[in-house]
C-alpha cells in the first residue's frame, strides 16, 4: 500500500521569502512518481512539479523545486520568493507502479498563506 | 497542455434525485479516467477508475450502485450520483489520462 503524509496543516510565509512544504511517503514499489499540486480556492488542481524515483537530480520548475531524499522517503516542495498568489492548498501525491499504476494517492494537504 | 472539462461546474439538487456529472478530455483521447471526491479542506479521495468500454473499478468503501460510472468513449466519462442525500454533498473532480493525468476543474454538488 502507498501512503503520503503531509504533517503541516497550515504554513505562513512572508512575501518574497522561501518556504518548504513537507511530504513523506511510503511504498514498496521500486518505481514511482511524486507530484506536487496547488489547489486555489477555485478548486482546480494545478500541477507544479514531478520527480521520478529514478531521477538522479532534484526537479525544478521556475520558483518550485523538489527536495527529493530517497533514503528518507521525503519529497519536500520548496517555493522561493513567495508571492501573494501562492496562497492556496498544496498537495503532495504519489503514483505507484504495478497494479496501482496511474492511480494517485494524495497527502492531507497544507494550506499556505502568504502575508504581504 | 491537455484540457479536461467538467459539466456542470456546480449543481444543487434535492434529496432523493439523481445527478449526472460529465468529464471530457477536449484535445486528447483518455484511455483511463479517474473520479475523486473532496470534502472541504480535506484531501482528494479516489472513488473509482474507469477504462473506456469496460466496467469501472471502485475503491474500497465506495458504493458502486450509488455512484454509477460510465466511460462510453475515449473522451467522455460520466458519474451519476443516484438517490442523492445531503451527505453526498462534496466536490467531485475527474482526471483523464493518456499517459499523464490531467485534472478537470471540478463539480461542486450540494444536496438539499
């Protein structure tokens, strides 16, 4: 079984500062993918970044980077230079292999609030 | 990028009635579609996986007779909530996959 854990129900950050959102995972699949999504109050799921389990380097997408520590089973999202528009709920998700291929398992989510 | 639409974006229905939610992949063919349910400030919970032309696979605890899923074509899947009750009020999100997974904008269902 796959499990994703986000232990921060809410996070606050000052505008222009960096923030790290934590995510740990558990799986027995040797091949898996890790995702981060942003969900603003409108409800749409916005894909931010992806890390494959065999990727040697940490993924980066603009102001988003994924701090992937495979041995610790963690995949933290780092947002640099926070903006007011970054205020939203953030979900970490995992896609496993085998019979679970394609299914996404989501963490509990972290509500990020960016203060001016 | 790939676009997935959902219709309606919100719906209010009376208890005991049924409501149908459509999920369409607009610019690609989706071999698989997923249906999720989300309560306020909670995570997305996978309800079922549907493949075109075959019966949906429901997650444990999801009533297949209550949440009817049809995946009639490679671009359309529907979720019908039958005999809806207030506890079915939720945000329903679909995603469509050709290899990657693309999310629809969601449907907010309120049962009065």
